[in-house]
C-alpha cells in the first residue's frame, strides 16, 4: 500500500506538485509522456529538468513519437548535450524506409509499431515519489477535465521498473542492442519477482503480455462481482464484448452502474462509435452521462470501495494495443475525493436518454456506422 496519496483534478495544481518534487530531486528523474509539447507548460518542464541535470541528477525522458512529434533527432541530441537522456517510443517510419525493399514481414512490423503506442503519463523522482494520471504536458490540455495522483511508498519502485523495461525497448540500434537487451531482461526480472506481491494490489501496468492479460481479467472480474457501484470515468469508451457483458451483469446483480463520458471530445470519431453502444447498455440499466463544461480526459474507476486512477481507457487500444499505467488507491481520503469528484462531474453532465439519442444528428449517426467496423483500432 502507498504511504501517501494525493488525488488532484486540477492539471495546474498537479504539475505544480511535480515541479516541487523535481526541484528537490537528488538522484534521478524519469519522465514518460504520451504528449509532450514544447509550449509554455512543456518548456517549463524542460527548464526544470535542465536545472536538475545541471546539479547532477540523472534525468531520462521517454515520449511517444505519435503524441510528441516535436522530439526530433536534433532536439534529442540537443537534450543529450544538456545531460538529459531522451528516447522516442516506436519512431514513426519515413515513407522511404517503409517502401524500400518492402516485404510482407516488413510492412506487418511497421503497422504493428504504428498501432502500438506508449500512452503512459508517469513521473518518478528519486524512486520515492511518483505522479500518475491522465495529464499530458501540453497547454491545450490544461483546460481539460483530468484526474491524476501523487503517490509515495515502496511500490514506487514498481513504477520505476516498468519505466526501465520500456526504456530498454525504445531506440534499438546495432551498437547498443546487447546492452539494451540486458537492461530489458533485468527490468523484466525485477517486475516478475515482485509481481504477485505488489502489481496486483497497487500498480496496474501492461508492459508485459502476462501483466496485460492479468490486468484485463481482473478488471472484468471486478466489474462482474461488484455489489454496490461501478462508477467509470473514461475519455474513450469503445468497450470489448467482455466489458459490455460485465457491465450488463453488474446491473442485473442490482449494482449502480454509471458511465461518465465526454460530451465534448478531442477525437469526435471515438464519440460517434461510443454512442453505438449506448442503447444496448441503457436497456440493460446502465446509466450514461456526458460531461459538458470541457473535454473530459480523466480515467478513473470506482468499483464498490476499490478505486484506480491512471491512463487506461475502456477501449480496445488500452486493452490490447497501447502501453498504460494505473495505480490502485487505498486511503479513505482518496476514495472520498474520487466519489466527490464523480458526483460534481455528474452535476455538470447530461444524462443520455433514448430520446436524445434519437435526435442525434445524421452526421454523427453515419459517422458511427462508418467507423464502428474499425473499433478494434480506436
């Protein structure tokens, strides 16, 4: 269990906590971010990391190539000169590289790399304090509805080891391949040794296939066995059949099942496909609400008195393709904070009914029909 937990639904306040920890870091900082923009917030983070590196702290930054296109080769070399090690996860291939001596195996590998993204948002300082949640490093996201958490305790080392494993995967080249493979093996062993004791309780990550299967199975089982409530906040809702079945089973067991989804989304196509699931779930008794004031990007689960915060959405990408990380919260204050936030969000949301589903625009309905067949990639 965590020594301390601090839930935060304000992006600015959350990153202020992270900056405070970075400013007093003594040994190491690892930062893993899906979107890292070089805007006001991003530049503030870069300045803080440069200052830490200048005073001898080991600083590593891992970003996703699709989410953070500003991390070019030249910029990474520039960071290296400032004593900041940086890598890009699954760099987007150039067209010339893809179609030079093409083969089925080569094209399949290119598609697999493009399809599998690092969607994690994680900061670990001195292996002692970690920051996890839905917040990306981008000014635009500062006005979105997010949820994140600061945690302290021995379990932070599990988050650090999960970073190590992904770091070792990223940026392979011939000269460093042997060293990177050794790093990957050591990180995998470190996770495996303590997986049964810790991962199932406090840290939920999918950096290995066994952990991905375990995470997904445990989540579905928790929903099915819920007795009082299943309150889900998610930015992208494109559930698999097993998740739909679990939600329906929970309602039939008399559980209060509520889904808080975006009324405004940064990816409209996802919302169009999400609404294809509404009618069947509502008939089964699931209550669906769409948040109105801003883009809803938070990812939280409240299942009876079990709660988690992190980066995982209820969609195929999070379950089967992307790398994600969540933490389970144990303290009553954290549970209370998430319950209160969920209720506040509901007060600013509109409950979906059969009538307003019927009156959706024809454009939205056609969009749902067109993109529904591709739901496994959304």
